[in-house]
């Protein structure tokens, strides 16, 4: 599965939505249930899925699908 | 049926929790759990739903605002009391109340930690009592976990009054206080953190960002542990472990290779079987009965018990033995009948998957442990199974195996006695009876909760209700203990009287099956008639409510001289006058009729 597909699958699992329907600009304002609790759930689900670890300071910044994809890509590349 | 993977990933928990809510709800046993905690637990919700469903519970989790303890319990308008709860869990940790409690331990050489833990324990006990008394529901109190990072690091345990040992002392004190409190139990959070590994328990990012103490990867372990603990509140423990012989208690087939060919000893591969036997005896030590069901020749198999130097389990440790070529399900039925216990209280441990499948099909109410193919895993498979889980161990539990062994001797005596009366006389029975008090309520609650056969009304009063009835003026909760020449049988009968004008109604009358056929019920009825008369009543009204399991007492009241008194909603009523003195059976010596507590 491509990184994009896996990313969408995590969104689908956590929020109970169609993975393919997630858009780049989607954020807590556009996705139902993306509150502060779900945000941390999402972050740690991503860490488990991609075997990466975000620094604490970046966690509150991951508030759109685009921002998440960029940070995950960066982390994955850093891990080689 | 939804398949739940062994180890779901965090995101999967969310998907599964939603699917369970839609698909599985109706097939699950509803379990409404309320938690009050000193730390954020919102993340636990989907994990609890999934781990609950795995063992058959439809979990509905209520979480209080973190940090709140007394307010939601004492305020009758709080959301905690907004709907019914089956159990309340209190999870409060010292460091959440005073962040420096552990890291600044040496500021006061532990004095401030002692004060903090003592005060927290007071608050927890007070709150647990308040919730229990108000709702009649049980409360679990989490004990205090030792942190991964200790003030003295790897040398913390070297200080006899350091944090490690102080926390252990506070946990012991908490357990002591909870032990005597009906319907309040310890949730071993400290043990859970230790087992899961305290260094991975918390994630400092989550802790400092959002006060989340339990890291996401620790949450499945926490949910499983909590669900298992709550399940022990709801499901009575199994009573008997039924064991196979070849390739279970020893390696090899004794019928083929004889004693010399068996693997059993201190070196591999025999060490795996010896380790398993030790674990089995550990269960016996705490009152679980052991039985054998093996397809073998009895003479050949018993020879291993008698002559193999490495055998740990003795022939005398076994409460029932079925060595023959019958199907195992039939032998399990026979074992249950011999021991006077339900077939649903049996647990089979058998290396052979075909036998396990036969028992699952032929005796579906019995439990079957999934045994790994590698014998080095037997011991852990036994420990991991939750069938024998028990929240509190009474002294009767510890002595039960011994009592069943004595019972076998007693049966032999009975066969030798010239008449029933001679046999009863030879037992030299002594009975003691009295009203329930704090020392006896625990055992009384246990008997009320689990007695099926000699139980006239099968009313499952909660420990809190029993305590209330024991204290109330118009109800009387009484017990009887029995001793005989073989030893103390413990507290074996319970009666509850309820005054209704001039009648004393027998709300509950039950007796432990192990003293059946000894006319102890005559003594119990006689004592109850005395108590009823002492309440100022003129008649004792007995009730028999038939169930699938209590046919044996269907004629009890008629046999005891009661006259028919019509029907109740779901049974028959019986009456007997209290104005004449009732006869105490001659073969049972009455040693005390004090108002106080028995000597235990």
C-alpha cells in the first residue's frame, strides 16, 4: 500500500469516513469528530502505522491532511 | 460474527469499536462501567469497547471529569448518577494530586508521601462506600503504581524506607482496608503497570501535552486487565481443574513406554511438565479442586503417581478420578456429579485438540483451556486463563481441597457404619450459629452469590444489601458453622428472615453442598425458628422457588414439618408455628448460641 493510501486508511479508521474523500485542506474544522482527543489519537495512530515519532512541538501543528502528509513524508525520508 | 485481531493497531481500535456498536451489541452482555480518575482516560474508550467485546461484554464506558472524586459521587444530580452503572472504578495516583510526590520524595524523607497516600486512601474508601451504599453496586479501587523513574534510580530499593518500599506499604494498607469493606475491591493497577513494563507505560509527550498518563501502546493492556478484573466480579470462579495425563502431566505415553519412558524431572524436556505440575498444585493450594480424566489403564496410570520419583501431584491431591475409555465429556459429567458441583464449573486442560473439541461439543457449558503445542508454554497457559479468577479469597477457599479429601474418608466411614444414625453419631458434629457481622458477611455474600443446589429461593443479594439487611431491625441474617471429627467445615449455611407483621418470612435459606445428607438442615431450621420467635413472630413462612438446579430441596419444607401455605409469585409457600419449641437434632452438639461473632 502506498504511503498516501495508508494515510487515508488511518483517517478512515479514526474518523469513520471514506479514506478517498479526504482532501488536502481537511482540518478539525471540516472533519466531524476531529477534536483534541481525536487529534492525539490520530497522531499516535500515525506513529504506529508508519513507525515514526513526532517531536512534541510538532504535534499541535498537525492540523490538516496536508500538514500531516508533509510531516509524515519528511519523517519517513529521514528514517531512510 | 466480527473477528477481533489479536493485537489491533490504534486506528483499528476505532474502526472495530464502531463496528461492534453497530453489529455486535445485541449478542454481548451489557456492562456499564463508570470510571473516575486523576488522569485523562478518553483514549481508553474504543479500546475498552473492543477488549470487552473480545470476552463477551458490551461495554458502555462513562468517564468522569479527570481529578473529580467526591463531587460526582455525592451530588445526586451529577452525570455519574444520570444512568445506571454496573461498576465504578476509582483510579487515582499520588503524583496526579501532588506532582512532586515521587521526585521530591527526599524533601521530607517520605513524610509528605505518607500523608498524601493516607489521605488519598481515606478519600477513596469514603467515596467507594458512598457509591456502594447509594447504588448497591461494587467499586474497584486502583492501587498506587511504582514509577519507572525512582528517586535513587537503581538503588531505590536499597533504602528500606525509600519510595519503593513506602509505596508497597501503602498498597498493603489500602488492600487491608478494602478487604474488610463489602463490595469494594482492589484493581491491581500497580501490578498491571509492572507487568506491562513501567518504562513504557507513559509517554512524556502525551503526559505533558495532555495529561495522558497511559501511553497509547499501553492502553490495550490496561483495558484487558480492567475487563478481566471486572469479569471476576460478574462471573463466579470455576471450581475444578480436570487434567489429562499423557503429554499433559508428563511427556510420553505411560501405556506405551512405561514409567522409564516418561519425560518428567528437572531437566528439559521433563522440566516443562514439572513446572506445569507446580502451577497446578498452586491452584490446589488456593482451593481449586483437581480431577483426572484420562484415556488410560487406571492401574498403569496410578503407578506413575505412586512410583515415579519426580511426580509432584499426589494421588491424594485428586478430588475425583476418571481413568477409562469413555468420551471425556461423559467423564467430566461424572466428575461434576461426584463432587456435587455444576458442569459449568469445570475447566479442562488437555494437550489433545481432539479431546478439547469433543468436550466443547459434548459439554459446552464447561470451560476448555487452549493448550499450546509446546509443553514449555503449559504453565503460562494455565496462569493466563481467567477461569479461576477470584477477587477475594476466603479461608474456606484455602481449605476446600482438604475438606474434599476428608469427605472421601468420611464416605468410607459411612459405608462401614451399621446405620445412618450410627454414621451421623460417629461424625461428632458440633454446630455454632449466630447473627451476621463484619467478620462473617464476606463468606455469607459468597454463599448467597454462588449456592445453586441447596438454595430454597436463589435470591442473589449483593454484599451491600446483605450488610443492610444484617443491620436492619425487621430483617435478620444468620449463619451456621459446623465442625466434625475431621475438622472445621467453616460457615456452611445462611438464612435471612424478614418480619411481616406476625410472620417471619424466610427470604433466603441455603446450605453448602458439602454438608448435605447430615441432617444439618434440621439444626438450621430449628435455629431459624428460634430467631423468628425472638423477633416476636408467631409463624415462620418458608418459600421454595424452583430453578434448574435446586430440585433436591423441593420437598424440604414438607420434610421439616411445614404445612402448605399457598403460592408466591414464582414458587410455593410453607408455614410452621413458632409458638412451640422446635427440636434440635440429637446428633449435632450445639456449642454456642451467642449473639456475638464466632471464633474463626
